[in-house]
């Protein structure tokens, strides 16, 4: 099943970022999903399938 992903969604991933943050904001959509760490500001590109596996929960959804 394909997850509904929108720009501005806040997500919590299963694995911790090296800076210690778990929370990310979606900043780019496409074949790859761009996310930005809310603790340190680092931006990362993940393949859509990898992103969907790593998401633990949605903190807030944008419309």
C-alpha cells in the first residue's frame, strides 16, 4: 500500500540520526523523498520505498 506523503509533513523515523534527533520534515517529493532533521537541519534524500519502511509515525500532517 502506498502511503500518502505531503510537503511539510513531520515524521518520526525508527533510527536515530547521528545528532540525536528522531524527528524530520518532508521538504521534497518525487521518486526520492527529501527530509530535513528538525534538530540539526541536515537534509537527506531517501528512496520512497526506504522512507516508507523507516517511518515510525506521523507527528503532524499538512494538507
